[in-house]
C-alpha cells in the first residue's frame, strides 16, 4: 500500500513531455549548424542513440554522442540545442503525454504539492513547462542546470530540504529517477510508456505505471 504523499516530484523528459516530438529534429539541426560553423566533422548519431541518452545530464549526453569534441564545441552544441528546441516549441511542436495536464491539475486539487526535478538545463525545463501550459501547476522547477548538481539524487535531496517536504513520490522513467527516490528515502514510481528506456531500468520501483493518469488510481487504492 502506498501512502498519499505531501508532494510529487516529476522528471520531465519521458515522464511529462514527449521529448522525441522535438529533440530528434533539434539534434539534427544542431549537428548541421556545427558542420556549417566548421566545428564538427564526425558522424551524426542514429535517432535511437539520441533517444537512449535522454534523462542523462547534458554534459554526459555530449560525451557519449560527440566523444572527441572539445569543451568549446560541446558548449556551442548546448546553446544551439536550447535555441532550436525553443524555436520548435514556439512553432507549436512538442506534446505532453496523454492525460498529463488533467492529472496534474487533479493532484493539485487534492492538495498535493507538485515539483519538477530534471537533469536538463534551466532554460529548457522552464521553456517546456511554459510552452506546454503547465508551469503554473508547479510550486518550483528544479533542474541540474540551475543547481549544478552531478546526480539526480543530489538534486532531489536539495529540493526536499529546501521545501521541508515530509513525504513525497519521485515519478520518472529512468533508473536515475528510481535511484533518486530510493536514496532520498521517498517512494519511487516508474513510468513505462515512453518507449525508449533500457530493459530493467525501472527495477526497484515501488510501483510502475503504464499511463500517466494511473497516478490517480495509485492514490485511490
């Protein structure tokens, strides 16, 4: 039996936001611009390799996708990714998973405090929640980019301490989310609907949901 929490903390990519609706195009635009600026001449990774990196810290993503690139090139890639992702969302691209907005509102109506805890850059996290029309539902957005944390465990620890949260659920689709919940002694809920997680990645979760609105059923049960 799961206890109704005082707060829920949500990962962003693969949990609330269908990242693949913008990220593949943004990556391809970024690589094309880097080539145009004569900063990168290597291969462009396959789409599946890009999706496999989602949820990681951005610096680790570039280490995997552009292992021989300099720090200068990776920093330029960060700038370009943010620019292209924001431009794509401004054009109306990008989607939340089904039921996300309605479920978040229902949780908030029950008095549950809502937070985002993401390994993304600060600007990206704020842009996504704003463009998707859900930023007003959260008490605070926490990102590795803003707090300069090395792990999701550290980011969630800071969040819990800053807001004096007595009980919480960490909701996410990657092993880093499950680890962040377990190592901070809070309930870990695994999301199994994004379609690009690795096998066994949600092992250790207290519960696994296959659609976002199942959170409401977990609370009622």
